[in-house]
């Protein structure tokens, strides 16, 4: 940058990583642009000045993680918890424990097919109906195998605990 004129100033571009949303360009706490491209003219009018010359100025692209997604755990027995919300990029599922009613025993956890699922969700969930886990404690590792997309982001997912009647 030319200290006196601000000539040769170039803009910059920002791109949100998967699971995040671009909030804007900021100078300190002041939002100066909603566009992912910080144009040179916008940057120039926001430069710090001292004694009539341009001074060092920092512009920051800010991002926020997308809204939490819902993981649900359903059953004809008891599941605890019945649901949890996780941040798509940085969240960690805690899982759920299935408990059989008297006279029944736990068999497996499966994915419950959901109406309105995207093509990616349908592809990832091609295992619907097959066992995700045969342990009553549905762990984060088991959840992550099917509740995360190609970018390793959590998707809203419903797991179903299955029980069978005890034999004689």
C-alpha cells in the first residue's frame, strides 16, 4: 500500500469450511461487509489513518458453526437419553443406553429411515435396518460411523433400539 494514497490495495476473499457459515468482514467489532469478497474500495474506506496517512489495519473474516443437529434414540423399551443435540463440526455424540422391559432382551440398534433425507443422507444411510450396534450402549464411535457425512459433519439421525421377547 502507498502510505499516503492507499494505492495498490487489494481485496481478499473468505470461504467457510464445511459446517460453518460466513458472518462477514470485520474491523475490530465493526462489521464492514457481508460479502465473502472484501473489495479493495471497501477496505480502503475502512483503513486506519494517522496524521493524514494510512496506518496498519487488520480486517477479519468471521465465521460461526452451523446450528446443532438432533440425534434421536427411539424404542419400545427405554432409551436414555431419548435425544441429544450436537454441533455439526465440533460436537461429540454422547450416545444412549437401551433398557429392555421385563420379559424382553436387547437385540440391536439400527437406523430409522427418515422422510425427506437428502441424497447424501440416503447414501450414508443405505445401512438402514441393519445393525449399527449389538451393544445396549450406543457409543459415539458407532454413532459417528453412520451419523456423519462425507465432510465428517453430524447429520440429524434417528437410531432405533430393538428388543425381542425372552424365550421360555
